[in-house]
């Protein structure tokens, strides 16, 4: 063990000496490794961060939740049969009670309408604000966090009271500070309403979904008196109970909806059951392709880097030939010589990789600060970078290290 540590220490010192003695040559040779790590780790970090953010946002739409709509989500391609979905009936409020009655797997169910309105306050008018009219179980499904004030009560839902829960960004725009919005009066399409709560700020959304920072939430019985719900994209959302898979929930809901709409066995479904888990799986497949692209780009740079490091090692072996011969004459074994040069090659690649990691780290800070999109370097990604560098170093140094290990000590000393 002690001997191994000595070999590692010696190889590390030699790598640093090579870098210090031939700065330009070594830097240019390591540049390919640096760019390779920058490309691979940059793509991995971006994709990993993007995937994490999107998955978290999809979870915010409701974990283990099925959305009943006339439209099938995730479409829009050339083969998307929009004409067929357009003819379907929209979800209706009256179907909500029937779903709760007929679907044993459902723990929560809510009705939801979504449209755009203008808000008037004393200081002026704010246009294009999203209005969400919801029923009582909506908060349980979405898991909304109220930062100031409170959410709508059961009595307010049932009586259709003019209570409003406001998004953080809307509250800051209208009242300067979000906390000051609670208790204020606003006018929604000419109807006076009272702000009772402000939702905790969630930040920018990468995917679609509900923009809670830029919305107002009203009890459905009040919202339907302000807007035309038939033009407000109504949907039904159903969350399964503990231990109920989305597949089981979806199967039950299919039977419930067909029964509610009195469809005979030969008729097609005139509704879509959109599962958030399906969207997550499709996104996961897309991210795999993006990762492969990043690896391919980085691999090209790495090939150049490996040849550059191999060139350094060939030159190093040539320069140290007398020293290698002397070591072998004093009893150094071939495997020790081999290990020394392989470790030196690996350390050189690690140095190039660390420079690449530093560049990625700087880039993540710039992107995070500029676009309000958090990109992070996880421990697994950093470990991956180091392992790649070690493998690249071994591949780059294996031939020159083998030549050094096979040298005849007498010939090497004379050279």
C-alpha cells in the first residue's frame, strides 16, 4: 500500500513538472480534453437540471392525477386528429359528483375553468391575468402553498363568495409587495372581489401548465357568474388514493365516464384521460436522445484530446529514456514503470478535465443568474467527469507506457 502511494505521488509530481516545464505544449495538448469535458458535462448538467425542473413542474400539476378533457395532451403533430377531438363534448360540472360516486379509486376530484381577464385597482388596470375557477378539492390536488393569508374555505366554495387567491407576481405588480395584497379589493370584469390569500412564488415555468404566479383563483360558483365557462377550457381532474396507481385510476375513470355519458360498447370514448406520468415518460425518452447527442459531440473533442495527451507521453518517454534505463538497472520492475506513466497520463487528463469543469461551473452561474433557470452540477456528474478523464488518460498513455516498460536498461542508459 505504501509503495502504491509512493508511485501515485511520484506520478502526480511528474505530471505537474511536465505542465510547468512545457506550459504551451501541455496546454494545447490538454485543450481537447478540456473541450471534451466541457461539452459532455455541460450537456449532462443542463439536461439533468432541465429534466429535474420539468419533472418537478409536472409533479406540481398533481402527482398520480388524471385530467379529463376533450383534448388529448401531447399532440399537435401532423397526424393529430384535432377535428375528432373538437367534436367531443366538454367536461361538465355536473359530471364531477357522478365521478366521485362511481370511482372508488378517486380520493379527490375537482372541476376547473381557465380564461384570461383584466383586473382593475385604484392604481390602474392589469390585463391578461389568468383566472382559474375551481372547486373545493383543487388545493388538495395541486398542493398549493399559501404564503400570505389563507385559501378559500368550504363555505366560500359552496356559496360562491367573491373571495380571491392571488399569484405572487400579480400581487407584487398591483400592490408593490405581495403581503400588502391580503384584504385589498379588486375588480374582475366589473365585479368587486376581496383578496384573501397570496400563493407562494414558484418561479418561471419551463413547461405549460398552470401559471400560479400570474393567476387569480376564485370559487367556481363565483367564477361562473363572471365568465362563460363554456369558453374557459373546462376540465375535470381526479387524484387517486394512497397506493392507487395511475393505471388503476385511469381504468376506473374510463368505465365511470363511459357510464356517465351513456356510451354503448361499440362507441368510441368521447373524452381523453391525460396522465401526467405519461408525459414524464415521454420527456424521459427525449432527454435520453439529447444526452446521446452531448456524448457524441464531447467524444469528438475527446478523441483529439487523447491524441494530444498521447503525444505528450511519447515525448516524455523519449526525454526520460536514460532515467527509465537507470531505474530498471536498479531493480525497478516493468509493471512499476508502466503504472507510473499510466498514472501520469491520467493525472494530465484530470487536470484538463478540471479546467473543463471549472468552465462549466462558471457557465452554470451565468445562465442561472441571467435566465432565472437553475443549473447545477451534481456529485454524480462530477464523478462521471473524473472517471472519463481517468479512462481517457489510460487510453492515451497505454502505448507509450508499454514502450517504456519494455525498454532494455542498457540500451536506454546509452541513449
